[in-house]
């Protein structure tokens, strides 16, 4: 589960750079199983990590379209190098 936490936090940080913290926090809080504080820091995840990642991607696709997937991939690169066998949604592969 720690790998998914690192992955999600990296993805959130990348979106904050692009969209700003207010918008990112608002949309992250719409994802079931994801808890984020007012500064944009991941507090916890509960449930299936892969599903939470997929739901997070889907939420941001609603906001900024498919381009958000590209930014998620960029944010996830280092974590995926660290955990190459991590089961992630196809959008991050």
C-alpha cells in the first residue's frame, strides 16, 4: 500500500503545479478512499490502490481532459521506476 501512497502523492503534486492547490484538493476529495489535507498532502488511502489511482485519473480527465493523463504519467515516473511491478491502470503504462 505504501507504493500506491507514494504514487498518488506524486500524481497530486504534479497536478498542483499545473492546476493549483485549491482545484486539485477539491477534486481529490471527490475520489472515494482518498484523504487529503488542506495543503494537498495525502493523508491516507483505503481500499484498492489501483482503483483509487484509476478513479483519481478519471476525476481529473473530467476537469482537464485527456491531457491530465500525460501529466499524471510525468508525475508517476520516478515512483514507477522505484516499484516497477506495481499494478497500475493502463493510463500510466
